[in-house]
C-alpha cells in the first residue's frame, strides 16, 4: 500500500511530528510513504509555528506546498500536478489552520482514494476554514476536540474517529550530559516562552538550599532564559529527536514547560519523548488532562499544581528511587497502549472501512 501525507515535516511542530511517527511506523510495516510538505520558503515565513530542526529530509519527502501567510497577505498553494502524478492508495491530511484549504479541496475532488483528515486545531476561531476541508473521516486525539470545536460547526459525529496521538518509539542511543555523573541533572528543551520556565527555576533555586549537587540543563531554539547561575547550563540549538533521546537518557528528570491555556491541546513533545523513560514533570493543565494519574499527580508523568507542590515532588524524585521505578513502569504501560505501531494500525483499519 502506498500512503501519502500532506503535512509539515522536520520542524519543532506537533503537526509534523504526528506525520513523522505514523510515516516511519507505516514504512516499518512494509508500506510505501510519500509526504508533501511546505516548501523551505513557506516554512521560513511561518517562523512562529514552524521551525526546522537539524534533521535532513528523507527521500520520500517532497516540498510541494506553500502555506497561508499571516494577515492573508499571500494565498497558499499546492503543486497539484506533481501530487496527481503520484499513484497512492490513501491520503492523510495533517490539518492545521495555515493549510491552503481552497487549492487542497480542488485536489481532493480529483482523487479517488480514501481521505483522512487529522484535526490539529485548538480553538473554534482558527478551525473555521479547515473544517471545510473534504474528507471521508476526521481523526481527533480525544473527545474534547469534538465537544468543544467540531460540534460547534455541526460536523456529524459519525464522520469523526478518536485515535490517540501516537507515542514515538525510543532510540537506542548513548546517554549524553554536559556535566559529570555526580550531579542530579534536570533537563528542559523546546521553544516555549521563557515565562514557562519560571516555576522550574523557582523550585530548583529553593531545592539548592538542600541539594547542592543538582544541575539544570536548558536547550532552547529561541534564545536563552534570562537567568544565569553556576548550577545552570544553557545551549541554543534545535537538535534532532535522536539527539534529544541521548540527552534525556543522560538526565535524571525532564522538566517539560507548558503554561495554562483555554484551548483543546495535547503535548506532542510528551508523546515524542516519553518512551525515554526519564520521568516527566509538567504543570497540571489542559495539555495533560486526559493522561490519568493518581490523586497525588503521579502516573506515567508527574503533574504539579504550583511551585510549592513542584518543590515537594522534585525532592521526592531526587530521594525515592522506588517512586522513579514505579513511574517508569507506568510509562511502559502507556507506551505499549499508545505506541506508534498500534496507532498506525488503527489508521489502516479506518482506511479499510471507507467505501469509495
């Protein structure tokens, strides 16, 4: 089976990561994959949402799309004739608010294959165009996307399928760290606003009074956090996922910065790296409200409510090896349940159910 994607690719972006996890699992299963991604010029104009990593495009990625630009100063387009030349059996559209809906609609109307649209939008206002995209089935990650967005636009419930965001398989890598093994290493990465690091800096500064051996390693793509201390190491780069796994394997705890939002969201970062089994600590917010933990906030991840709660939980992670092992056991159950191979199979079964 040959499966085509229309998606972002090779960027710090949950849209592209979803396609990458699925595509690589489908290839492992023996299927052929082709990805139609935004051009480099288009990607450069989406700097707020779409920042390229250090990874190089594989041969099956073709950059045949130009996404919409802010303030509608330019219309998006796709190279319809190039896409129609390809002979594929299924099209998966990773739908986000900047996708060129009008030209994509014209293309889809010419295709005779099942069309699955993966709905990535987080709020009603940005969704108003992409809900018009023709598709046989719309995939959402959990029920909230229907209850809070798609139902508003009167999308029939029977057209919608819930399939979890997939977990990326772990990489077999050598652990790396910027300091010696005697330090207890906390790690953060990404391009979140610097304000979302405040809880971690505040909590670790308090813990330094008791644990002089702790160290905080921050890797950001968008500039440094404006705070310097001898117990902090900062790098500015956008490493590949494989390299991130080596950093996570070398760290004791992953502090994942996520703020509060009223939108319907999942943390693609979490699904990308949870299989490393390095404990993840994250604010209890809409990003993780569908991930089950116990009444204290412990499960496959550790949720905290405020800085006071965060300090207590980080101290427990530093002192209690049995707790850390329990978290890792929960992670393994989570990875088994939502692994990319199982999610890819769900997409294949959904495609088979579509009558053309």
